[in-house]
């Protein structure tokens, strides 16, 4: 039974006059435990009225509201500040002098309530599958690099090797300067990889169907949501598929890894005193001799030179001449490769995003919001959509850096100044039909 404040006051007065708790309960219909509670509370100096007090709840609820307000404001003004820096600034604010300041851990939990203040988890790249082995000569080539080879004069060079795993032959080997001893060798660039493949294609007068590389950052973006590299797009325009081995599994590229050792022992070891130009000529001669003159220990060669064991090496799979690369390269293949893909980006505070190494403006009204980016082949524009409403188009911007000249480095023949004619490193012996 619910009692009123006036009833509780009467209970206490009757108890002071000598009545027992059970006597009072018998005349009022209230339990004697309830009467005893209110009588004892008033005898101890308490009130006969009920005071409902609700304990504050929530993170930092026991701190003054000004502390919570300043914490939130500092984080909004300085998005990159962590809990420790925010706490240090709170201790310096005059308006908070004398007040208790929460610990960095409490500040972190308080800010974690809002998704905008949480650290965005990186999207993990799904585990790659080992590429299926090729079955035909000149179907696939493996491209790899040996970094930081030291020369006698203290220079460093990077060795690029191209090998056909079915034809069991080294198609091309090139070196590029990579700095000096005492510093880390310079990274491989996608333009260098493109140049090496061009030399291989030009030397053997053929294009291949597939190029297999490891996940080097210059050739393959590490983020699963990254825009394709220019190297991949150049291969797509040439009608060549780009295959990537599993990260940390050099055995996926075992043939070209072993080719590094063979070509290095045959041409580079003992010639470290030569210049870069001289070493390149030695490599060119080594590639020719290993292909045409020297017997190979590869299983399929049975002691014969690779060209004799695999005569189909001299039958172009997709005939190619270097001066016709401009005509071979098809921009529609690049567009088809990009069509249907979606990239998610966060708009910067100035309303811009980066995609494919180029910056595009979406508008300050979408600052710090997530947008989706798709490629429209009809007019070669990037189309930006609201991530919360994927069908809501925000902006359209012309795609930059995706023209033929951007991906090939060549200019329209014959007016351009770009290098259309490439040297043929492989000298075909007389009497051999190619």
C-alpha cells in the first residue's frame, strides 16, 4: 500500500506517544515494516517525504557538464587529436579550473560513442589464389626484379627479368640505376616495368596473353579498394591480363626467381667493374646465348637450347611490331576493365577526393562524407554517388590521366616526340624463320 507524506508524519507522532508499530499497523492497514521504516527515518532526522534521486548514467556522467562539452568541442575543432592531447588542453582551460578531469581512457571511451570519432578499420585484401599454370608457349610471361645489385664503383642497379615458364627461356633482362651504396636501392617504377616488357615483345615479335608479377607497390595497389595501377591499365589496353601472385609466396614465381640467379651468375658476376651501359650489352648477349646456343637444364629442354626444344618460341602468338603499339593499344579495353567497378572514398574537408592519382572536386557540401565512384564509359567520366543513397548522383567529372598518351607514354605516329621505335635486342640467326 502506498503511503502519503501526511500519513508518515502521523505514524511517527503516534509512535512518540508510545504506540507500538504493530498497533499503528492494525489501525491503518499498513504493514508494520513500512511504519517502522518511516518512523526510524524521521527519528534519525530524515524527511517524511520521498526523495527520488536518479544517479547519473553514461560515460563521464559523474563529471561536470562543462568538462563533457569542452571535450567534445576540442575533438570537433581538432579531429586528429587523441585523448591524451585533449586531456592536456582541458587541464589548461580556465573555465575548468578546480574541476575533476577524466583520464585519457575515459575520454577515449566517451568519444567512441559517436561513429564519426572512431578510427576507420582498414579493409583487408581477400586472400589471393595462386594463378593457374600456363599451358602454351608465349601464353604467359613472369616479370620480376632483383633489387640493389652492387657494382664495383659503389653504384646500385635493379635487374628486371622476363621469363616464359612454358618455353623455359629468358625473354629479356634489363638493368636500371638504383642509387648508391649506403642507401636503400631506389624502388622499381611502372614505367621501367613497361619498358622491359616492350623490349621482350619487340625482341620476339609477339605479344603474350598474360603477364604475371608479384604484388610490388609500383605495379599492384595494396588496398583492395584502390584504383588499378597504370601498369595494369596499360596491359589491359594491350589486351594482356595482369595476374598477381600471392603475397609472401615467391614460389608462385619460381621460374623467374631461378632465372634471376642464372642470368646474374652468367652475365653480372665478374663484370661488376663495367658501367651500366656495358652491363646491359653483356646482358643482351647473355639472353641470346642462353636462348639459342647453350643447352638448358630445364626439364622440358632435355639439354637442348630452349629455342630448339620449343621451336614455337619463334612463332608469334600475337604478331607485334614496336612501331605499331599505338595502333594495337585499344582504349576501349581500358574502359571495359574499369566499367562495373566501384570505389569508396571519403571526401576531404575542402570537398575533394583522390582517385587514380588525380584530384576531383565533389563540393564542400559533401566534406568528410563517404561517396561511391564509378566509371561511365559512354563519356569517359567518373560519376560520384552518395554512399547512403547509391543511386543519387552527386557529380560527374571527366576522367584524367586515362588517355592513350598517359598510359603508353607514346604520341601519335609520326608527329609525336615519344619513342615509337624500340631496339630489337634479339638477333635471329640466318635461316631461322620467325
